[in-house]
C-alpha cells in the first residue's frame, strides 16, 4: 500500500459507513420517500412482471370487438382497433421506464463528466466548458428533437439518444459547483501535496462530495425523460404504432374523449404517477442526503 492509500484508508476507516447508516435511518422516517418508493416499486413490478402474467398481445387488432367495455377477457376494455387496453398499458410502461432510465443514464453520465472536468481543472478548461453548457442551454430542445427525429427513424434507441444527449446541462452545472467547493477542502489539498494523480483525487475525494446532488439530479432527469418521450409519442414522432407507449395511447384516445374518456385517463394517470414518484423520490433523497437534513 502506498503512502497516499494508507492515509486515505486511515482517514476513512469506519467513518464511511456512518453517513450511509444515517441516510438510511433518515429515509426510513421520511414519509414522502416511502410513498415515492412504493409507487416506483409497484409500477416497476407491474410493467416488468405483468406481461408475463397477463398474456394478451398488445398489438393484436380485432375490428369485430372495438371500443369494448371492461370484461373478463379484457379487464380495461379495448381501444378503437380492438386491442387490449391493459396489455397496452403494461407494454407502454416498459417503454416509458426503459426510455426514462436509459436517457437518464446518458444525461447524468455526460453531465458528471463535463461538470467534474470543468470544476476540477478550472482556468481555460472551465471557461470553455461553461460557455459550451450555456450555449447548449440556449437551444430550444423540443425543436431540436423535432428536427432530429424527422430525419431518422424514431426507434426507442434514437429517442433515448436524442433525449439523453440533450438534457445533461443541468447536471453538469450542479456537479461543477460541487467540485469547485470540494477541490478547496483540506483533505483534497493533502492528497494533492502527497502526489496523488488528478484522476485519483477527482474520483476518490471530489466526486463523493457530489454524490447526493448527482442522485437527486438522476431522479429529476428520469422524470424529465419520461415526460419528453410521452410528449414526442403524443405528437407522432416518438414510439411508433403498433408498438404501444403511454404517449401514443393518448394520441389514439383524443378522438374519443367524450365517448370513452377512460382510454385517455388510464395512460394519463400512469404518466402522472410515474413522474410524480420520481419527483417525490428526488425530494426525499435531497432531504435525506443533505448534511443539514
């Protein structure tokens, strides 16, 4: 073990687990966090396991049984093309969660990379990256998405990439501010004076100080991605039929708002609940992970 590693081990020995323990104890007492976690777990299990339990083809068209009411064979009825609404809700939930989590991963990864680089190195690197972030934030995202998705096939992969690669700016600004504060701390200066590499200092000492902000930013990024995918699908440039998503289910239901309003209510409530769960979880984690919590 090198001198730097020895000092790091002694400085963190036994103390690393106590903040985690305190955060878990805080979360166990946080009612908003319980509601958010229960919602997320319930909806994730429903869309993850539901299609294996409820084996109905969400793309099967039956023009002899359109707009059917709830029944034993179709618990939530059928849509304008005779497709099972419950099966489409479950399959659409998979798409929304996939897009939300994958786009969040890309956005947070890019934000952490650029924000940490700008905050740690400072100087001209910081100036260039900050100007780049400010310029990216000035671009109207929705029109950028329209242009891009009108030029390429709107598959789940392209939607994930276009949302993830254009929604990292807020995370970058947050991480930069946290790294700027962390790099001036005494133990960071000590590690630097002992000859630790920039990568080691950034990874072992600076980034852990921004962990709570990154986690909260991740939940908000997932909620933003889910809303964005639903909006794109509603406008017809997102997930394309016959593959269901909650957004294109709303598109098909808008012509029947007065005759069969539940066709729009079901996916609408699902979107609201999922986004609300992520937002509530973000609020709860912010309270739990805050040093002043």
